[in-house]
């Protein structure tokens, strides 16, 4: 597998519900349909960085199916749960990454809402980023794509931020994280915050005025906003901002609500908008997001089929939520992706389409620049 990963990324330069509920006062949102036609109400100055566009990458069209996973919570396990730094435990151990033919992985800087009596700080983000950087430095298999071409046999590591509420204290600080290589930024996690309301929060609003300025800043600085964990109202408020930035809308680890009725999943209208903006929705393998009731391989395939039917084959990716959720038994760790590939083949998906879902679609949005 290792060589498969290097072929995919060699030229590239660059959740469980973990407690919820804090109140903030985001502004009220217009309905989604209205948001599609409205202009973004953002006016604050925004920093813009000259982030170079990664060169083209050739995804192999034969051999094992390479995987680029848009959301793996291993840094959370290490930084907050004291899991071994040698990556010998969890859903995404080094051996399991090899078995699953991983070519790329997105490690989120997850900033828990509950830190410091529900007042997380930007310093927390710095500390978690340091953990991610140390993790990469300690393992030859892992390579930060922001530092140059991935050596043969490595897994390219991208960095995201999950739950960026701490940046409400100074939204300009997001610039330096994006300049350091952060590719995806989720404004909110399980609780509402000063930027946005959460899918599992108590608020009825969407993006606050500050949250709108924050999202525009993320786009202008060269990263993408991650709508996973956003409320429907926050999603609606983001749409005109993303359209103004000509940016794809990305849900790194969210499934179809029509298949599993969970507020963390996406409505069909949201899936269609993701497709229309050339974005992606990452298949989440946390069992509660796959199905209501028993979640097996059959239900995973049903999720993929529905997401593809609504959003399009170019707009579905992988966002496993390994080390952050409780995965479906049939795909209980990162080494099981060959089994998913076989199930998709049996369900009628072609090899080129599986390669899109497993890697090519994710790679496209990870290479986006304003």
C-alpha cells in the first residue's frame, strides 16, 4: 500500500458527541432558499496570503484503492486522552493506515467546547497543533504535505480546525494557522458559540456577524469552511459567503439525513448545494450517523448511494471520524477500506467511481485556493 499512497501525493505541496451546549448570541438566519439569492453581509478587512497552489497530482487508476480521509481524530486521543504517541492504539494505527491503503489523512485540531469552564482559547489551538506536528515528526510514515512532496511510502498529513469558537477573541489569528498549512476550518462543534450555532446546540440563529466575517476571512486566507457540526441556519448563512468567494462547500464528516435522521447529517437540499458548489461531503462511519438502529455494511453502502444520487459522484468523499466516533462494525478501523471497496463494487459502483469517493474528490478540495 505504501507505494500507492506515495503515487497519489508525491507531488503535493501544500466525532463522537463530546459534550455539548454553551450559549452565545449568533444572529438569526434567513431560510436556506433565501440565502442562495442573498449577498454576504461581510465588511471587515481580511488578510490575504499568497498561498501557492499545489501542483497537479496523478491519482493511480489501477491497483489498490488509495484513501484520503478528511477527518481522523487521533490528535484528540493523544492530546486529551493520553493515548500512546507511537500510534499503537485506536482506529487509525500505523499498521491500519497501511492495511487501508491510506495516501492522505486530515488531522483536526479539535478544540473542545468545555475547556476552561467553557472558555477555550487560541492558545489551546496552538498546543494541539504542536501535538499534531510532533506526531508527524515522530513517524516516518507520516509527512506534512505543507512541507513539500511526500516521500515514497508515506501518508500525506493535512491539518484542519474543528470547533473554532476560541477564535472569536481575535479572528485575525486564524490567518497564521492557515499560513502554516491548515486547509479546513469548522467554526463550531457540539455547542453554540460566538461564531455560529451548532447542529446539536440550543440556539435558533445561524452565523453571527462575527462568524460571517470569520468565514470570509478563512476563504480569503486560502482555506475552506467545514460545515460539519453547523446548524441548518448556520449552513444557510454560509452559502452566499461561499458563493461570493467561489469556494466549494465542504462537510468533512457528515452523512445524509434522509437515510439517518440525525441533525448532524445533511439534508438533500444541503447535499445538492454541496454538489452545485463543487464541494464534497465526507462519509462518516460513526454508527449513529450511518443508520437509525443497526448499522452494517449494507447501511454504509445505502448512505453512499443516496449521497451520490443527490450530490453527484464527484461530490462524495471519506470522512471516517475514526478515533472520534464509534464506527460501524463492518468497518471498525482504518484497515477495513478494502472491504468497503468490495461492497461498493458489488453494489454497482465502477472502479473509477470508487477512486473518486476514496481519494480524488477529497484531493480536489484540499487543493482549492481563492
